[in-house]
């Protein structure tokens, strides 16, 4: 476990009283380089990642291009939830946008952790209900906003993130070409 | 509690040993008529619903039309997760597609239930990680399939659901006009 994860658990489940020595054996931590692939489409998805520092992103390949659908900054969890739950070949890939330090759980460690320390399920349930809410809300913002308005909304909501994302990844997330994004950014700055 | 909910909990958390008398006071059950509005956009979202029978759907209004983004059949939970978590005005509305029987928890009952019986958080966490995975995967299917292919995929994946959904709601969910849906259905049948 890392100080970042300890802090995050304490924030979401105030007063949680599980000795860190009891939790520590479930978690592992490693560093990954910018551009490293943590999960490939079609591979077994057996891990769930917590970002201590850096940023991961979730994407799929379509017509030779990587299409980004989610970024996970510091204190966010990420996996291919569709297949982490079902133990099927991954439908998404995960890569590091920056040099990152991640703490992770294997599927078996995750299942054992939740059953042995169900208060940790209170923690994960909070994370997942919020993430689910955000994914549903993104469908509404995508359905009701022009790409230009969505760019502005995303920039205003995540100002720290927007400065860190390379243009091709941000353009893919917004659903426009890199050239169109650069025009939008120039327009917004002027 | 209802037999349907008891059964669903036992399926997702096998061996869970919480006396039903301890859980029952948290839950309430009521019947709602087809077309009834359980939540309006902008209203406080204070309840989470389990469908014992019937079907609920999640939607928003855009340019005078209801845009459907999710259906909840028997044994599914539904709320406006974006605001149920944050206690802000709802960004979605919820209505009954059919006469339905629902079991529900208030936000305060839900929070109390999870802290007093954290094994129930194991149950809800499973539901929410799967629902989140499905919402992310829908972004991929929407991004990679024609509306026609998405209709076929959805029909094949949820054959029982597709027969129950009125054409205007299904057309909205797929992102086409009701007329285009009817043409598609005729083409598929021929």
C-alpha cells in the first residue's frame, strides 16, 4: 500500500478501522513508463489499477486508430470492468499516458479482500457508483453538446487534466481530429 | 424485501449469512403504473430502485424529446447515479415502461445498510462494477457499429427485452427515428 491509497480509503470511508498490516498483503505497487501497455484487447484482464502518480487511459483500436474513452488520473481506479467482472478476454486496452506509479490488485486478491474485509467493498462501491454515474452522464453530454461545447465543458471540469493530455489522445476522447482540436484550442485561447 | 431481491442477493454473494429480519427494515416496496415518473430531471434523487417485475428506464429531455439511455428489467437496480452519489439535482429522469413492482432504498437507508452490513456492499459493488463495465462497453459498440448493427447486436443480446420495448423508446435508445427503426425491424424480419 501507498500513502496515496491509504489516504483515499480514509477519505471515502471515514473512521474505517482496518489495520494496514492486514490490508498490505493484497496490494502490489510498480512503476510503468509512459506509453507502456498494461492490458491489450483480447488478453485476460486480471488486474485493477490505482494511480498513485501519473495517468492511465482506457482505449480500443478501431480502423487502425486508438480511440480513448477514459482517463485515470492520480487517485482513480481503472480496469476493463466489462471483463474484470466476467473473466473474459478484454474489450479495452490500458496504457500509461505518463510515467506512472500504480498500486494494483489481482482479481483473486480483490475478491478475497472484499470478502475478508467487506468495509473495503463500501470503499469500492462508492468508487464504482460514482464512475458509473459519470459514464452515464457522459452519454448525456455527448448527446446534447456540440464537440466544441464538450471540449469547453471538459476543459472547465478537469483543467489540470486537460493541460497534461497529448493532443491526439484528447482529440480521440472528444471525438474530433487532432487538427480540429488544435483549431478549437487556438480559438479558445484567442 | 421480496423473494426476487432475496434470491438476487444470494446469487451474487453466495453464502451470505445476514438474517432477513435484520435487512427488511431498510427496504420498501411499491407498485407503479406504466408511464409513472419516479424521478424528474432537476429533482433531488434520494432513492435507488430494484425491479421485482416490470421495467424502468433512464432518460433525459432534449429539444422536446425524451432520450433513453438505459433500461432496467427484472433484477436490475436503477437510480440517477450521478446525483444519488452527490446529493445534487438529478441529471436524468426515471419512468416505468410497464406496470412495475419495485423495492427501493432511500439514500440514508442505503448508506446505513452498507455500513451496518458491509457484505451488502459486496453485493452492490458487484452490481455497480458490472453496470459500469456495460456503460463503458456501450461507448465502444456505439463508436464502432452502424446503428443497424447496433440494433442487431442489442436484439441478439437482449431478445426478451427487445420484444417488450415500445418502438419510440427503442428508437431513442438506438439513436434513430421511430420510422427508421420500423424499417430496420421489417428488414430484419423479411
